[in-house]
């Protein structure tokens, strides 16, 4: 069936280091892949997305890489800050907007 | 600030009761979706509304129902509440013409006792 999963449930990094969060997906028909950040007690916050016909997309301090050959998605955060501490979800969109989420990776930034 | 607002933020209900959760979508968005997020899990798709009609449904029983109004606000109704319905309920709005622009509200925390 359709699924989006994450390789690691937790990730701890030092402030200033780069973070890489990985994700595997199984549905080749998805149109977009999206990364969300969710802080405790809040709703998911859109970070960045990438269309299925792209390999890489950059935002402010974040980069998303898509490898369709191995169905792998990653989020890179440069110069990680304490405010980046949160749970990060990858999600894929199918059928015009339905999102399929993975379990999430908890990012902890040590000062 | 996503422009998606939900109410109430927290509520407690008794098993067997009914609950209505409300959402106001971001201006200009024409789809509204609802998600259930259990503690420690990713959000699970309940259903989506487009032009006031249900347009896709996840693996949830019929006692989960919804409405979308002409002003793109929406309601999620859950009948015959069960203990396992305790979760964060998230509303998300999007633009059907741009499948990636999906923004979430802060959610409604439902506890069923």
C-alpha cells in the first residue's frame, strides 16, 4: 500500500552543524513531496516542497533532495539553530491534495 | 501565521457523545481537508472537501462526517465518540490549482473520557 516512512525517529545535532533528515516513500505517482515542521502543541508548518520532476530545491537554510530511483527524500538544514528543534514530517501528495505523512523525526539541537 | 483557524482549541467529551470541530480556511483556498493525529504519530487523512462536496476519504468510519460552506469554512463531526478518537484534529486548506500549497491550522485537541 501507500506509505511514507522515515529512517530515523530521533536526531540530535550540535548548534551550528548541518542536519539531514531522511525519508522513504513508496508511491511513484505522487505529484509533490513536502516537508513540515511541527513544534510541540502546534500544527504542522510548511517548510519546503519539491515537484516529482525535480531533483533538488533550495530555500532559506533548507534544501530538499529527491531521488526517484530509490524513492528517497531528504531535508538538509544548514547551520542548525535551537529554534529548529521540532518533529519533522515528510509527506507526499496524491489525488489533488491528499497528504500521506510519515511517522516523523524528532530533531534536537544542543547549544 | 497560516490563515487557517480552528475552534475549539481543546475540549473534553464523554464516550458516546457527538462533537463538532470548526475550521476557517485561508483566503483564496478552495479545498479543506481534515486530519487526525494521535500522539507520537503523523497526521492521518480523514477527508477532503472541494466546492462543498466530499472529494476523497481516508480509512475512517461513517461516523466521521463533514461539511464545507460557501465561504470555505468547514466542520468535522464525529458521532458516537470512542476513547480512541482522542487526538489532535487538524484542518488544512489548499488551492486545487496548486497541489503543494497546503497549510494547517493549530488543531483542536479532543479528549474522550
